[in-house]
């Protein structure tokens, strides 16, 4: 209705004598209507609207349109090879990957939108309620169709501009784009013209309810029994980072590291954990990150023995340590860092002993990454190293050996020592940790020791101590590269930083 009224008003204005006089040309007594400049608006930053952020041909910062096209082509090739090995007669493939949709905390009040990372990886599109469909058109050829919300003056007045189907092919480099409400007709047409094809859609983990309903309806209508999720193929691609992704990860790690240093400097006895949380959030955003990558752990004193402590609402007292696990998201790529420091600038003897054990283990594990182990075997190495280190300071009895020692160490560090890192903090979760790491992967290395008050047999000065040290490590042919190297962790450096403003 609003668009109709606008066109009507323009029509009336165009016919007015004032407008005709304005447009009339002096030569030959004729007049012409001036050609209207069409204002292009997009649902996300582009080089045209944000030249300070995006170079020409980049869809998202540092990642060019051609890289997204190559990702889609590779996905189709991998799936074609997989299907051909099992059913050579199956030549047609259809892959459906929805975007995320808006989630609301209360009536008309949305949560901050975060895109489905598989969809983002393949398109660069940051808009909700969209869908990517890849279809085989000929051997070794495919057609990419991006379904998007149509332009709508009323909706854009409230929620901001949309790219719309008309501009989407030039922005995202897809073959074609259609309104999202045409997805059902598209699928109906494809199913009708292709009797035998492989369908790739994640029915078990729907991310957009409208698309999921459409897919379920057609699954039942076509009585299809053969379908698979494409996620594992996408995760295999995401596991190995491109040079552009590595550069973004380095920037994310630099921002996270610098922000944690500034946060440590600002901490002092009597500060609330929530203030430390606010400080690291502020520093990350001021340095260019969109937001924190996850709810941070800011645990003072014995709260550090609760591994996923995120209440962050207690006072950090004189003589306590702070364990902070925090990272940021920078243009779609996450950092994940943990540091532990004394709130008054000086470790006690027992705090230092535990800290040095964890630090020594972490350094050795990072070196082991140069041998390309599996992450599971890296965890086994952590248990052995940690057990020996804790024996040296009297936390584990020296009589224990082999499996008994490993089990004892696991009691003090019951979490895995590493996970894949990338667009998500716990990235590519469908990839097992029992494969050898290889160049291009980015992993965390995060041993810890948590001595809660249940261990009453230990000297009381150890009770309530929690220490974790975590870095993000790029695997290369020439050895591991610590991306979070700008965040100090040596005892003397940590004490110097944490005592600066006392």
C-alpha cells in the first residue's frame, strides 16, 4: 500500500506544471523528464556502501566473491564423487542449505542476529530467512540459486534494507536469485522434472522452520527414502583454512589477545567479575570485533574450579586468582583464549606451582602439534604430562604410574585439551578428533588444573585453585604458529601486567 501511494504521488507530481517547467529545456522548446537515479540498498555492507571495510569483489572482509564460488563448486564435486562411488547411475544432486532466521527475546524484540555458519561459508550472505540451493545441471556443472526476501518498503523502514533477489546475483556471485516464497515452486518443478536424484538437506537439525516445513512436505509427497545431510562435507572444507581465513583468524586473535591484556591491567582486588566481563567486551568491540565469540568465563577464586562458570557476579578478593576464558568474533571468525592471573599482581607459592605446571604442559603440547598428532592423542599426552607435573608439586602421589597416573590427572582436568577453531568456537563439530591434524587447521591447546574442596587430602593452600592457559594454534608444514602469541603467559609477564595499575 505504501509503495502504491508513493508511485501515485510521484505520478501526480510529474504531471504538475511546476515540475514540467523545471524540466523544460531551453533548446527547441522541448522538455524531457530527467532520468531517475536508482538508489541501491543492500542488506549488508558492500564495497559500494562501505569502501573502508570491503575491497572490490569482496563479499565479506578479505574474502572475495570467487572464493565463495569455489567453495560451492568444491562442495558439489565432493558430493558428486561420493554418490558416484556408491551409485554411478545417480547423476542429479540437489543441496538445500537454509540461512538462520531471527529469534525473539520477547514480542518484536529480536536477539542479535547471527548467521548459520554453513550458509555463510558458502554464500557470504548475512541476511536472515534466505536459502541456498545447489542443483546439478550437467556433468561437472551446477546452478546456484539464492532465495531471499523481496524488497519491501514497510519492512525495511523498521528492520533496515534488504538486498533483494534482483541485486543478489551481482553481490553474491550466484547464478540466479528468487524470492524466498518461490522456494516451494522451485522444488516442485525440480522434483517433477527429475525422477532420480540425491537429496542433501539436514532434516535432523533444522535451522529455519519455514524451509524445513517445505522440505518435510516434499519428502513425504515424493516418498523419498534416500537423503543425507551435507554438513559433514561442508565441515571437511571448513576444517582447512584459506589464506584469507587465516588472516582473519590472526586479526581475531590479535584483538582478543590485546583486549585480555588491557583487561588484566584494569583488574584489582575488590573488582566484580561482571566488571571484568564488561572490560573485555568493551576492548574487543573498540578494536573492531563485532561481539564476543561466546559468554566468557570470568571466575575469581574457587569459582575457577567450575569449568563453565559464566555467572560472573562475584567479588574477586585480595589473594585470589582470576581465570578468564574469552574470545571475540571478527567478521565471522572466532578467537578463544584463556588466561589466569593473580588479582593483586603476585602469585602465592602454591598458585605459582600449579600455574607453572599448567604452563609447562601447554608449551610441550604446542610443540607436539608439529608432529601432526590427533587431538585425542594430544589429550592422552596432556594426561601423562600433567600427572607427572602434579606429582612433582605433591598434588598426586608419586607412587602412581601408567594408567593410574593418567586417571588421577584426569580427575584434575576432566575436559579435552583441544578442539577445532574457525567460524564457530567449537568449529566443525562433525569432524572427529581422532584424525591427524594437518596444515591449514587451527586448533586450541588448553590444559588446566582444577582443585576443588572435595580433595580434602591435599594441603589446604591448593584447595580452590583453578588454572587454565589456552592458545589458538595454526598448523603449518614448518611447525605450529601460536596466533594468540600477543597475550603473555610467562609468570613474570603476567605479574608485571596485573600489577601495573595497583
